[in-house]
C-alpha cells in the first residue's frame, strides 16, 4: 500500500475492513495483529463482525487511529500476510 502523506493528516482515524472465511479464526487473528500495533485498541469498543449474505465469509471492521505512514503500512502488511485474511480494505 502506498501512502501519499500530503493527503493524510496524522494521527488519522480510519476503519479497516478485513474479510476472510467464516470458518477461520479471522477475528482472533485481526485482534492479535491490531493489539500488537495499537496501544489503545479495545476489541470490545472498536471491532464489529458481520457475516456475508450466504454465510461463507465474515468481515471484521475495526476503527483505529494510526500515528504515521509507517504505522499504516505495517498494519496492512501484517494483515495481508495473515493466512486467514482474504482481503483488507
């Protein structure tokens, strides 16, 4: 992911949408990754999970605040490297 810092103001609040198979431990994987990168991440307050229409996939939505460009890129890189993640928006 390429971040043009001229278009972003940091700290920056954003919502990540992470999708994966419904039968995978996607939610736990996302919580583990975000907890490593974000000191104030509270899954109970900042996370929601929604199944797809047919129930084959789930989306995990996380409201986060990133501090700088490298923060964003490292979170996206780790989420994309996770075997349970199909796509990150």
